[in-house]
């Protein structure tokens, strides 16, 4: 399985610089010394994985950087990724007591990045974690190689279990390698961390393999086979394809799903944006803000977000929108696309309508030329495949139903976590759900 | 992971980190919580005839944004009944047999010492610490630092304790003395196997400028107290090093006390000869939890140095602590400023101009402006290297004039960005190693410009 793939050169992602660059030791220690080292700290409560943040920051301040990394990884095995990609503004740093005092909160994400990167540069992840237990002979299948499965595989490996990950794509990592805004984390950074986690024990990665309900064809494995061959199954499926508007002209070249387009920016050297003068992003969530921000930073002259309600109705983070607008992204509120215009199959513009309460209303129709549209209006959910596990229940949104105390599904041998359960949250949520699931898998396998 | 366990003149401890005799070791429940957090030992709050304490008791010295750089207290020894303390000590030792439990003692008469030593040892305590250090309240009653400041009295009481004690006796010394060797040697003569130091430094922390009463205030009055915390660490390191070098006292076991806040501080004390270290102020500030970083940090440090046990670190820096006369006069340093990290604050320049040797120049000035600024030597070429830091537009990297730089470290110390000003070794001006003591031995210990009376005394005055 090793080594993991390295993404090729010539990708648009490589043009980005980091929005929060790595701290030097001097910067990290200075910032760490600003931390009050609170007790019952609100930052810990705000962290979905419950990292003892004041403790790791105190350790940075004393020069015990290795200890700081241990404290982080103890609760969050993907602490290096989360340091870069977590929306700390609404999590730990947003809860910092300094906010209440009108002072700049501690840069927790950057300190976490310093501790993990600085340490893992010279030390193996295994040397920072509890000693790996003896092999148990138990095998766990993990479906989808996103952050939930990666985290679960690492934790299971430490327990002496064998973890086998099935990934339908060629590049593992899910949104952590293919969906994170490049100014936060590059695909190769995510893949490097994955290598560290796989080094913890018996982890096998099978790429280009789809898990299907029913009869398995070439490059496929059936859900029945997983249930038969493995002691437990963890579903870290993530979300599916970008949703569509189903309007005329939507199939034209130049109309992308936002998640798909971000993946191309990060992984596909063939993507070029040279002829794009105006790009429109449809949607108001974080994916919409991300792709708009990325297109702007890539030099597209005019990038506008088209949103069917007002700014207050947007689900994206306020700090992300502010950052995107600072870099020149425009926001068109109360507008919906009604038609895609194309010439010879190539997108040339859109028809827009004024909207009230998110719905198109007559009057105020306009035509806007553009060369690219990114649809960020949601993603499909899992999946016909999930139906291959008898007893597994999907909720009305199509998310997998689990017991939140155990992350166990309706099938006794199947656990699940990450976006396919929570509907699309952060990497840190996926890690926490994986932690809970692994704890219960260990209990369940031990009880047999 | 390196072995942190120690044997302190017979007292076994899982690690060298002990709570000092102070408020954090005031009661059984506290000490047990501390052991649960990872502390290897505790020296109980000093036992004796219970006192009455006042309100308030503490005041702190802040410096800039740093709270409690130094802490001052006027609290006395334990104010709890002796039997209560003894009962709790017994319980602690029973529940934590592998941890080090030391009884700190302070009483007056020989009969008092005999009685309290027996009672303390009956709890199962591993050792005794005689408190000859407290510099406030108790010393006026002839105890604490009043003993530590009188070597003969200290020696006599030490002999009493050695006569009555079955467990190791540690003499806790006060820093409020002219020469720490005198009480240290007295403790050795008295037969004690161990010394702990320093107790607090006699201090008066500040004055309330509205009430004209010093702090901490007790109604309309205050009193001098004992100063501790990070501010006193250098004093403690110096005093302990005096004794760990002294041929009459270096055989003893040392428990280092004074401003120890993290693993690094502890490692420094150990490198200068301490077997255990004691902590108070940092716990009073941040709680018992700090020991996690101390254990982990020290262990990782030992690993990084290839040391298998903390015992390998002990005393490693004693040999390099020498007297001034043995320092190499040929050793030479010059300051270097890193253009990658300089932020252009020019604090190094003002410090050097007014506090050192006028060797840092700000580029872009005319020759006349340099003269007016106070430079007496102006290099022919003063390169104008722009400061690279974002936002530092139009500022130049300060320039070190090697002709004038004496390598004093001041610029390196005032620079707010660690790692920006480094001191690099350059060839010395003498050409070979030479110490002042060498010159004394050769009769060359007279420099140009000496006083006439000195030259006359040495027979060097030209007629």
C-alpha cells in the first residue's frame, strides 16, 4: 500500500500561498506566553475532540513542543490537519476568554500547527502515541478514505486490529485531501499526514475499489462480502455528487459542481482558468464561499456569489465571507439563476431573476455574461450502497442514523461517522465521531 | 523514557519534583491531589506550635504583562493543630507509600525538637526538613531565619536533630545571609546529610500610594515578608552552586528551591547539583497540573541528550561554574542581526547607545547625525539593508560596528524577537587563552590608566 500517492505538479492549487503561515519558534513561544492557561477552559469545551488546549500551549511556552504534540494527538489523531483546517474562529479561538475582554484571542490553530508540524518533522507519530497493542487478529473494513475512516483506522491499528480501507477514488483522503481550500491546506499535506497515521500499525488502503450493495463487478466489493470477511465495518462515506439545479443549459462546458471544481483545482493539472473573466458561484454555504474565494485568488477578474436570500440567511461562516470579500469576491443577494446560456456547448452567461424569500419573482430579470459557474447548493447523500447493510437506517435527509453515544448504526456490525452521518461538518467532527465509534468497536469486539 | 526516580540521601522518590513547604502542602487532601497529579514528593507546611495568621498575606510583583514574577508572603508556619497535621500525614504516607513525604519542622527548645521529631517520624514521614529559613514573623521569635543566620545555633540544633532523628535530616537555609557557605558548612558540621535552599528573600513589596501603607496591607499596617517566585531563581541557583562546589558541603544532597516553574528551571538546578527540586509559587499561580509538563519535558530532554536517568544530569554544570579570575580574557563575541527576522524596532540600538558601547548604528543618517547621536567611531561603510518584515517599509537593519562591539549580549537580551540577534564567536584580541589569574601569577595584573597610588604600591610609578 505504501507509499501514498503524491499529487502531480502543474495544479492550480500550487499557486496559492498560505493564509495562516507556519509560526517560527520565536513566534509560537511568544504567542503561547500570551495564553492565560485557563482552568475549565472554554476553548477545550469548544473543541469537538476536547483537546486540552491550555495544557499544550503551556508546553509550547516551556519549550516542551514534543509534549504539546502528544497532548494534541492524544485527543485528535488528525491534529495536524485540524490545526490548519479547523474554523477556529467559531470553535476554540472563538471561545477564548480574551474575546470577552476585547483582546485578540489566542491563535490556537497556528500554535497547534506549530506543535504538530515541528514535532512530526523529526519524530514518528507512533513515538507520540500510546504503544501499539499486540495483534488481535480482528479485521475491520472502513469504507471511504476520508478523515473519519483515516482517524478510525489509526486508532484501530493502535489497538492491534487490522484496518482495511476501501476507497472508490484513486486519491485517498476525501475532502481533507481534495476539498480543503488550498490556502489552508494542500492535498499533499493531507496525504503526508495520512502516511503518518498508516504508520501506526496494520492499515491497508485499497483505492479504486467501490463498495456496492448486491452483486460486485470488476473493481467492486459487495456489502455482503464485507460483513462476511470482517469483524466490523465502519462507514466513512462522506457526501456524494454536487446537487444540480436541473435548468436548461446546465450541461454546458463551464458549469461545474463546486466540490468537483475544488477537487480539480487541488488535484487535476489539466484544469485551466485562463479564459474565465467572470465566474459566478451559486449558493451561500461554506463551499460556495470557498470556491468563490479560490477563484478570486486564482486571478479571475470578477467573481460573484449569487445567493437566493440576503446575507443574513447564508449558512457560511461570517469570517470566511469577510475574508473572501476582502479579496474582492462580490455578493449578489436575492438572486436566482433561471437559465444557463451557451454557444456551441460552451457557457456564455446566465439568466438571473430577482428573488423574494429565496424564490424567483417576476421583474428584475437580467442576463449576465460569464465563462464559469460553480454550483454550491449541496451534495447528494449516501447512497444506495448503504442499503446493502440490513437494519441500517437513513434519515429524511439521507444521512445514516447512528446512536451518538456509540456511532453504531442499525446493523450490529456496522458503525459510521463523518459527513455521511452529520450531513457535512468539519474534519474535527469526523475525528470525534471516529473516536467514539472506535471506542465502541473495541468494546464490541472485546466482548465477543 | 528516561528514569526520573531519585534517591535523596535515602529518601526514595518517583521523580525529583516535590512541593515546597508552603500553602500548596498545607493539608492531606491537597498533598494527595498533588500526588495524583504526578508530584513525586511533598514537604509539609512547617509544623510547630500553631500560629495565628493575619489577613491579607500575599502580594505580587508584576512586570509588564507578566503576573506574579515575584510573590511576597507574610504567612507564618501552620496554623492547624499539630495532631490534625500528623494524622493527615500518616494517612497520606499510608496511601502513597512510594511518594516522598517530608515533615518541615520549626520549634524552639531542645525538648520541643525531641518531641516534634518523634511525632513527625511516627507518621511514617520519609525525612525531616528543619526550617531555618523563614524570614518574617517567626525569626522575631528566635526561629526560622534567626537560626539560619547564626551558624553556631544552626549547628547546635542540627546536632540535636541528628541525635533524635531516625530519618534523613534536611537543613533548609535562608538566603538572607552574607555568605551562604557559613550556614551551609555549619549544617555539614552538625552532621546533616542534606540541605534545601533557598527559603524566601526578606522583602517589602511595594507601597499603596494612596494610603501610604506597604503591601500586603493588614488594616493600616504592613510588614516585611518573604519573596519567592521566578524573580528569585538566579539567587537560588547562585547560592546552591556555592554549596555544591564547596569542598566542605559538596558531599551533601541538595534540594533546590527558588522560582522553579517548569522542567527547564528544574533541569538547571539539577545540572548545578540538586537531587530534588521544590516548587511553590508556580503551583500557587497555576495549580498542581504544571507537573505534567515538568515530568514530560525533563524526560524528553534527558532522552534528547541520551541520558538514561536524571542522575546523569546531576552536577553536569558545576565544573563550568568558576570564579571570575579563571575566565578566558581572549574569548571574543560580536553581535549579528538576522535580516530575515528583524522587525526594525531599534531597541538594540538605544540599549547599546545608552547602556553599552555605542556600537549599533542606524543606517541612512549622515556622518554628522551619527556624531550627534553619540557615536565616536563611525565606520566608512554603513550598509543600508532594508528590514524585510511586513510593514517595516523604509526601515533599515541596524548595523553592528565590530570595532566598538564588546560582545556584551545586551542587544541580544533586549531584542523582542528571539533568535534575531545572535552572538558569534570571533578570534580573540590576545591571540591565546589567558585569565586574570594568569596575569596575577605573572605580575601583569595592571592595566593602562591605573591610579597613581596603585602604581606606587606596585612600584610601577614612573618618576
